[in-house]
């Protein structure tokens, strides 16, 4: 189940306004007034050097959780990957479609297409914070990915392990609804991963951004290899794509 507060926060202003304009300022605001800047301009541009190090590690079918306006999903599609973005913001899903990617308006904690069959999943731009519980999110990703799948996570650039309630803020008085969030550095991620059946297989930093690739340490009995995007009889949901009328199970 998705968290209603989080869905409402990312589905309304000021986040939608920032995505539509392609620029900030935009922040996550804690209850004590502390502000975490959100890099809307970078999200709305083409992938940068750091993003390409992530894209180069993607294999097979790729799921981008919290895809935003779709820069990674669109780049993957252009490379010929079977890829899907999911986001709780309708505006983000629409922008992904307009940029050539395919996206579904859904939370990672809702039922997803191809669960247990994805080869690569992405939690970039701080999205390890989704739901405010990194360990729970990592356990969920173990359900979504194939047993041999890999998870690429972008961590905070400083060592931190924080869970808090935040709001999306525009710095001019506009505030979204409160929702739970988390921030973890690479050491904290490794600890949460170890407790959730994952292990770091590769770590790197580019342009001040820190990334970790995780692989499973405890593999469940896998399903037969198959395309996670292939529709199943009687199970289809509409998604926004490139105009070809995609319907995915």
C-alpha cells in the first residue's frame, strides 16, 4: 500500500509547479525548518556524467522508482532497454511520456508489473528515502527484482542515517502535505542492506554524487526467466508511453 501523505505531497503544488517550469527553487522541509535543496533543473535536463555511470550499469529490463520527469527512463529507451518508470506524481508520469519513456502512476509499495522479474532497479536522486524506512524499501525491492537482479542506489553525499517527516516547499511559503522520508549515506545503506538480504557489490562517486550497486545475498527460488513487461492474460493496466498504446500486466 502506498502512503497517502506521500502521494498527495508529490501530486500537488509546489512540486507540480516546479516540474512544469523545469526549475526551482524546491526543497524538502523538516519540521525544524531545515531545508534539503532538490535539483529540479538537473532532473529536467538530459542525463549528466554521473547519470551515465548509472545507465552504463543497467542490464536487461529496468525499473526506475520515483522516475520524476523521466530523464533516465527516456535514455534507457533510446538505448533499446525495456524500461519503465513509476512515480506518484501525475505530472512526472506525463513528462516521462513526452520525453520518449514509458511510465506508470503508482507507488513502489503498490502492485507493480512484472514483480520478481526485473533485472535492474534504480533508486536515484535520493529515492532510497521513499516511505521513510530504507530497510522496508529494500525488502520491497527484493520482491520486485529477479533473484539475480541488481539494485542501484544513490546515497546522501555525507554519512547520515535519518528518518523524518518532511514537506515539499518552494521557499516562498508554498508547502505540500507532510510525509515520511529518509536519508542514508553509503555506510548506513550497507547496514540496512545487510539486514535486508542485500550486499554492496560496487561503489563509486562522480561529481559529488555517491552510488552503490546492491546484489542479493539470499536468493529465493526464482521464476522462469521472462520479460517483466509481457502482458499476462486478463491482467492489463494502462500506462503512459510513446503513443503506441502500451498495456502492461
